[in-house]
C-alpha cells in the first residue's frame, strides 16, 4: 500500500494517488477489515484513489471496542470522511459494508449535500427487505462458528483455531449486532446510480432480493450476478474488479467532461 497523507485511523490507503479524479471508499463485511481489499489497489484504474474503512476491533485497531449499534457507527464514519469529500467519490460495500455505506451516503447527501457518483452494494439484501434477516450475534459459540463456516468467508484452519476465534468472535458478534440493530427509515431517494452485485450461490440473498435496491435511487440501477457464494468477492475477484472498473470509467468520463465544460465556460 502506498503512503498517503491522512491522520484518520478509520482509513487505510489501498491505492494512493494524489492526482486522482475519483475516490473510492471500500466498506468491509462483518468481522472483516481493510485487509479484505488489499489486493484491489493494483487492479484499479490510474485515475482512482482508494481507501478501505478500518472499523474498531480489528487490524491495528484490535484493542478498540467495536461498535454494536448502527447509528453511532454511521455518524462517526461520516465525520471521518468529510475531509476527503473534496473530490468526486464512490462507495463499495460488501454485506454489512453495503448497509453501512448506504446509510453513510444518505447522511452525507442529507446533511452535507454530498452525493456519491455510484453506490455499489454487494451481497446484501435491500434496506426495506430486512424483516426476516438471520440473527447471529447471540448464537452460542459453536453455532456461530458453524454459520461462519457456511458463509465460507474464512479458511478452515482459521475457523478451527479456537485461540484465534476467541480473539475474533467478540468483534464478529458486535458487527452482527450492528446489522441486527438496523431499522429502515424513509428518506428521499439517492440521486446516484446504485449497482447491486451478488453471488449466484449465496444462501443469504438472491437476485430477487438484490433487485429491490432499485427502490432506493431515482437514477440508474443495475444488477450483476457472479459465480460463487456469499464471498464471491474472493472467488470471482477478477471479473468483479473488471465490472467495477467499467462502471468507474463512466464516472471518470463524466468528471472529465464536466471539468472541460467548466474551463471552456471560463475562457468564453
């Protein structure tokens, strides 16, 4: 990872690029951290600067208490991102990260007039379709590990390492509690396109449920399914990044066209 001028412990530079035309913020899944996006940097186009969110309770923040409620987490992330809103930005969130990024996008738009160019939501049912979501935060340890095994989000040797799981499970439970705390509130629709992506074999969602994200935007909506389960972002890493890059190219072209028109207007 390249060095970047930032004092925020909430952001890890995945691709440092001071001349970038677009910033991409990556929101991790429950129990995950910024390291989950560490391989994205080399695959992203040259006009992008990318940061991954690093929530408390993981990575170098392992000793910081994890959030267990969504609203305070969204409030804090919004505050941390404001200094980085001087360029057009896009959000990508996987699973829990999709839900968090959606609420941060709504808060930035509602309170600061700062809408993202795109909102990518991955492996997450729409906000209005969460009444029957599974509740994992209070499961006994063995059952919770069984569920994590079903998600196929961690290597078998990690899930079978009791000492390591004892370290990780409190943070995983806290993240699940954040998702279970979610209560949808009506708000004006986002003005940015929403791009939903999912795994064909994901037991937690489906094409039909992902399709409902179209109800959260008054702009363009697209749904793309990939081979794999809940963690298709790992198994289908290459085609996913190619798809994301194609979408970002539309934004980069739009930004360049706007700047060109502005400069031409000044010189007219």
